[in-house]
C-alpha cells in the first residue's frame, strides 16, 4: 500500500504491485458513480473482448488479500463488508483510462487527469526513493576502503600532533635528545599503525614506487597498485607522495613518476593483505630513490 488519499470526497488508495500503481475496483466504482463494481469489469471485458493488456488488472486472493486487508486496517481504512469476503481486484492506469473513456463523464475526465498529473508522478518518485533507500550506500569494498582511509587519517593526525609537540620541546631544550628520538619513533609507529620493525623491509629503502610495491606481492602489477592508490585517495597527496621526472623505458622522453611515503606504503600493503593478496617469499628490491625502477608511472 503506497498512498491513502482521496478524490472529491471519495477514498482513493494507491497500491504498489511490482513497482506499478493500482487502485481498488470498489473505490473506482464509487468515484464513477457505479453501484455494482462488477459493471466496471463487464465494461472492460466488452472493450477487451480478445485479450486483456498485461498489467491492466490484478486479483488478490488468499495470503496476498489478507496482507493488504491488514495494511488497510492498520491505516484505519474501512472497506465495504463485501470486500472482506471476496478477492480484491485492483486496476492499473491502462484499465482506468479505458473506464474513463467508456463512461466519458466529467467526473471520469477529472479522475483521469488527477491520476495522470498528481498520483502517478508522485507514486513513481516515492517508489524510486524507497528503492534507493533499500540499497547500501557503499559497497563492501568501498566501505572497507573508506574505513581504512579514516583510520589512516586519524593516525596521521595523532602523529603530526606529537611531531609538533616534539619540535616545540626540541627548540626549548626541555627534553633530552635521546628521549626526543624515542618519541619520534612513537610518532612514526602511530602513523604506520604498527611497530617499526614490522616495516623494516620498506623503511630500509625509504619511499617506494608502485612498481616496487607490486614486486613485493605475488601476482600484483604496478597498474593494479596504482588503481588501489587512487581508490585510497593517496594519489597526489602532498604529505605522502612525491613526483619526479623519470626516463621512460624504451623511449627517448621523460615521464612524471611518483613515490610514496613509508606510512602510505603501510596503508597500501595493509589493503592488499585485506584483499587476500600474499607477499612474495623472496624479493630483490631496487635501492634508494636514485635506483628506482625505470618507467613506473602513477
């Protein structure tokens, strides 16, 4: 049941069947001034003596009928006693148009205009909104990425706050240098979301390119790593990516390549692990930034 409404003082309920609007036969008969609802069916049978158009009428019986009657009862709609014992017949827009054309009265023309201009557009807008609300706002992958990204930003914020505090303490010489160094390790671990020794392999070589990251994971390619970087919102990050001119492999031209910070690499590799990818057993990575793999572009 979609709408409980009225037309010129008569009850007019709109029912949704397979995302299409339908109306109760008994209520249409009252609006059109027909005492016996069966007369409307006889008129339609006369006009459609060969076959009834698809989705023109719906007959509800048994469980479907009881379900609709329960909803009408909860909406405080009172039906005629005969409607409580017989199958409920619903007519769609096609059938109502035929009835209005058949009776061709002023009331019928106003009813058709009312349904066409007000009820049907409102019904479809309501139906679209209802179906949209039933859909998840984010897919499972998108929700996971969003959650990881939020956690990453939170950790980076905490690490940045600690770093600013340590900078202030260092300038004022209030804290011993070794203690400051120890706390900077803590700030790094906050940003990484783990212990530094867990990222020793990455940190030993500093910032990494998508090619270097891909080489550490079985079946991974730089392009797929680049797509993941874009999905995580790290591409172009002022804090966690650096661009540099690089010689393109097999071409006499230079291209812009990117390297990513250890914290960003930690997030990327955590995402790869969460998606079921596995690190290679043995790896040979290029060294520092000056030894980066040629032609790695993101």
